[in-house]
């Protein structure tokens, strides 16, 4: 995966389908698996799949007349890259500034706070 390569919202939707499928998939199958809210023309799906190949998120294999696509980038790696890009862009690379923003804007629900506290406690005992 190229450094600082981010995905559009629709590219994320396509990648989720491929990560969940765990096999080679055609453009037609991607189209069938898209939610009703994300329906696009078949040719649009093909264009997005080719973009993802060019971005090195997918690879394609032609079998007969049909192109089949599979993931190259693991979901966890894509999430890390996207998160880093977001934090770099909006919080000058500071995860503590991101956390402070979330706390200050009351964006975290009570259950979120409980989970974060448990994670911090667990991380503290592991070091």
C-alpha cells in the first residue's frame, strides 16, 4: 500500500465487501452485495475496482472474460493508515489531541468511556 493513500467512502464500502468475502469476486458480485443505499451502475463498480487495483489495495485475475478481484491490503493495515492520515491532517499527528477533542466535545458515550478506561488499565498492567 502506498504511503498516505486514502480511500473514498465508496471505496471503503467496496473494500468491506471484499474483506468479508475472503475470496476472488467479480464486479457483478460486488454490485449484488452493495446495500440499496450504495447502488451504482455496473460500469461504475468496474471503474472503482480498477482504481483500487491502481492504488494497490486489490489485485485482479482474469478468468475467461471476467475479472476477479481480491484484497492485497489487510483491513487492519488500511484502518491504521487511514487513522494516521486523519490524525496527521487534523491533529498534527497527536493522538492525545484527538482524545482531548473527543472528551471536550462530549462525543464519547458512557459505555465508550468505560471501555477506554478498561483498555488503559489493561495496557498499564502489560508494560
